[in-house]
C-alpha cells in the first residue's frame, strides 16, 4: 500500500443537533494515491467540503466535528493529532487551495512576502534562498514578470492571477497532497481552463496527490484520474473517471450526468412573421467614478459600447460573456435600473430609455427580471405571497385576487400553493429561484430578463429551473433575454446567441450557426475553454 | 437554528438583566401605590439611618429616601426611554434618507450629523439645558439631541448594504415608490443592529439624565436618582446611604440594559451565534 498518499476510513463528521441531518459525512472511505487527481463531485450539502476540511482539522467546531473513523497520512491518524502537530502538517505536507482567492490572500501584504512567509515558517532557508525560491515558484505557475509580480498587492492582480499565487503558495513546500476546494468556481471560463491546465501540469511535474472538490462534471472530465460521487455525506460511486462518466452505475450519478447541459444547440423554430419586441440601438453606457480630493479626477469605464440588438416577440437571445464584458450592465439598462448615456431602447415601438423613474413606472410591468442570487433576491421579512403579489397590487389588482393569482403561479412553477404563507428562508435555493420566476410572471410581462438565473444552483436543480423557464416561455408567449457566462446553458435555452467582450458584441447569430462554425477568435476561445468539452460533446 | 426567543432567554445574563428591568418597570408603574407620599414631603428626622420605620433612611431635610428612590425610578426611566425613542426615530429618518438617496443628500445629511457628533455630547447637553431652562421636556430634548448621531450612522450603513440587495431592485421593477421601498423593503431588514444600538442608548440616556440632575440641571420638582445623589453628595461621610443607594440603582440599571443589549446582539447577529 505504498502508493496511497492519504487514506480515509469510515469517516464520520457530526453536524449540530438542530441540523436537518445528523452527519455531514457518514462513513466515507477513500484512498488517494500518489501522483493522481481524485475528484470529489457532489451537489451542495453533499458533505464534500466538510470532508476536505476534516482532513486538515479545519472543521467549524465545536458543533461540527469528526466523531469516528480514521484519516491516515504518512502513517499517522490526522484525527488524533494535537493542534501543534496538525499545524506542522498543514501547508508543509498537505496544502489547501480555496475557492475565493481574494479572501485566501492577505490584502495588506505583497504577494511575494506571503509566499516567503510560508517558507520562513516551515524551513530554515536563508533570505536569499527564499527569494530565489519565490521567483522560481512564480515562474512555475506561469505568471508574467516574476520580479514585478512579487512586489504586487493582491488587489492589483486579476482573479486568475491571484489563484495562481495561491497555487504557488500551496506548492512552496512540495507537499505530498494538495486539497483544492472548488478552486475555479469563482473564475471565468477561459481563466478556469488555464488554471485547470496549470494544476494538472504541476501535479504531473511534482508528483503530488490532489484531492479536487468540485460540483462540475465538466471539470471532472477535464482533470480527474479517479472520481468519487458524494451525496448526503456518503460516497455513492467511485472509480476511474472514464468508467464513471461514460458508464455510471448508481442512479444518482446517472441523473447528475443527464443533467449536465450539453453542447447541443437549440434550433430556431422559424417564424418570419413575428415582430420585433425589443430594439436596442447604439447603446452606450460609461461609469464614472470620482477619485482624488473633491472628485477632481474621474475614472471612466466604458461598460457598454455602441450596442445594437433586436429581440423578436416570443424568441430568446442569450448574452454570453465573462465578468466585465458588460452583459449585466446592458441588462440593467434595458430593465431600467441604470440610465443610458447614448442610444435608444424601444419596447414595442415605445421608447423606454431616457425616462425618469416616475415616467418609467407604468412601463415596468412589461419587463421583469429573474435575478442571479436566490438568497438575496427575496426579502427575508416578507411572506412569499406578499412578495409575488407586490407587482399586481401596485398595478391596481386587489390583494385577495393578487394572492389568489400568486397561488396559481406557485402551482405553475412547481411549488405548493400554501407556500404563500411561508417565509423565503424555508425554501431551498432552487425553490427560491422558482419563487423569483413566479414573481416575474405575476405582472404578465412581455419580456423577461434573466441575469445568470441558474449559476448559483446545483446541476440537477439547474436543469429543472431551465426546463421550467422553457415551458413557461411557451405557455406565456414570453420573450427572453438570458444572460450567462456558460455557453452550455445558453445553448439549451436560447435560439440566438450574442457573444460579448469588453462592452461589445463580437459575434451574434443563431445558436446553431455559431456552434457549428464560430468565426470570432474570442468565441472560439470560449468554446475551447468549456470544461470537459470532449466528454460533453460525446453525450450528444 | 432555534428561533429568537428561546435562544435569547436561555442566556443567563439576559435573564438577570430582564428580571431587574422588569422589577424597575413594576416599581415605576405602581410608584403611587408603593409610596403613596410626596417624595419631597418631610416625614421625619433629618439624616435618619436606615431603620424599620424608614427602610432606606432619610435625607438632610428629613425626606424618605425609599419614596425618593421609587418615584425617581419613574422619572429616570420615563425620561431615558422617551429621549431614546425620539433619538432613534430621528436618527433612523436621517440615516435612512441619507443611505437610500446617496449623493448630495447623503453628503448634506452626513455633514449635519458630524456637526452634532463633533461637539462633546455632555457639554452640549448642559448648554442646551442652560439655554432651554431645566424641565422634564427640555431634558428629553437635550438627551435626544446629543444621542441621535450614532443611530443615524448605523442605519445609513445598513441601508447602504440592504439597498444593493436584489430584492430591492425587484421592488423597483415592480413599480413600488421610493418611500414604500424604504419603509417596507429596506428598513425591516435593518432592525437587528438598530434594536441593539437603541437598547444600549437607553443606558447612556440614564447616565446623562442622572449627571444633569446631579449638577442641578434636572427637572425641578421631579425626584430622580441623579438629583438624590446631587443633594446627598455633601453628606457622604455622615449619611452614606444618601449617595450610595441611588448610585447602586443607576449602576444596576445601566448594567442590566448593557447585558440585555449584548444578549440581543449575540442573538440577532448570525455571525456570532453558534453556527
């Protein structure tokens, strides 16, 4: 058994008494071999992160703690070590990479110093040796200009660069095992592809074992040697990645694999007669922030540059782009949450840009929005019924009738009508997003703008919500402007795709055409970056 | 996650604080029944030590200290609570408007708030009382005037975070007006820190009221704890009970309010509550 780096045997992690289940991790046994990447894949609440934290003794005690089993590493049981002994292992023999690189780095320290600190704590290198090692590490993670990079503060780096620094810190002491907890989830698709590539390359070069925790099967297909699927704190299935992904045995794995949005483009249902509902002409939006004393200097960011877009009645366009591409700003301009600097937005031939808030109010009911974060988009102090009925009552519908309609809408989005009397915190993320959709539908809009409505949801829930949106679109005759960073999601939902980069639409056309032959280099790089592309395409 | 009340009441310090405050409340309400005499009436020999006849003794003029303490509870608590309510109301208004509208309105209101914050609050209260002449109403005005700025700042900060949440945008899209959004969507979500700060403010108000009364700037013809300490301070060596007893009452009350305030903070602040 010399090739096993870490062995978890029958691990039990207890949750506080008032949780909805007793164990976060219930009897997990796993072996991580040297020189392999083991992916733990599961949905939120599956216990995958708790297991990762248990290895390094980072569980949020005293209520959450390991109550049984063993974690064997280099001949010792990590669960039985003292805090002092664990600290020696952390960072030195086992390193961790977190999801959010900004919070993992100290914002007040130069990144070079932060890497050096790790070396200072765990080795007796001289200062010159440490400096040299830091530069070597930065070169290893392919950051440009290492000499300048060590002098930078975290906020001066992009998300991808910060994650590279975190990886460099993890590698600093040549650990035997790296635990990576969703290290690419907060990153853009193209950056994610680069980071995944980097992790794999470094893992091969250094012969490290990697425990990679993720929710994304695409990422698994991209990086893993072996995979373990977790659900409700138990391992449902584990095996070689090709076996599990191509011939899943457990029902749960099958369902998860089936829920992965494929790269199969949606075909246009031809309807030449349909009129234009939303017309955006030469739209401009620039953000100005005052800096310096008395706002003497202004910094300008041109978020939306000269964009024109037509959306036909009962059709849908997906705006695809990475963070900072201006896709959300464009949506906020259309919805009237943001004023425009130039250009015209028309809905049904009526100009809606350049109006004051009061003038806009009677038109609000025609455009509604489904928000990204199901936890922030519902007022925690209002009942679900009141949340949904707000729009209709403001438009003159009586409260009783509005609540009656709310019940009907809740039934339509697949919730029980008695949800009207409950508060948002009683619902899961997916259910909340359904409530958000019901709220958007309540005023019978013509156009729904959905800003990343599924990016905060688990894969299986994601599919349900997308299916629901699709059904409702047909039955309500809605037009949909769908904003997403995920080409796979865009392809399943929309007949047309507009790719945005730095405030401009670089490519726009029917989904099928773009998928068949992307012309713009940026579009092609987005396609190449889709994690697990080959595997997903093979799903058909 | 347990609900609010069991978690709040299971905290022993909160429980002690509530018991003391409850006792004070009963005393304040039933003051006329508990001590049916005028607290300013001379009822016995001056400076009598605590005895079965006068449980807490008498002061330099022969007034019953027990009756003073009981009637003082009513005055002290009434002035502190009303002043705090006014401060919270005004502070919330200023903070909410500043946070919600931002920009120039925010600048003007916050500079106005800072103007009040930079003046040493106790000296400011003394000046106000000196200008307005001492009375119960003017005490309330003075205390409220010096204590609203922290409330305004707390509310402004909370409103700034809450208004960027998506449910507020959803209300804008539903066509709800600004005042309704502020009242129904934003403010209910700022209550937790407001309740905590407000409850601690009562303790400060009691201290300011006592200090003003001690200096002889309290309401005339109203018996209060601060006034009793002020009147008895020259006789500390001869009659210790004149200063000590109302002093202990103030100490315990301020302590009780702080315990409750901290308990509220522990319970309402999800980051501090145990997972």
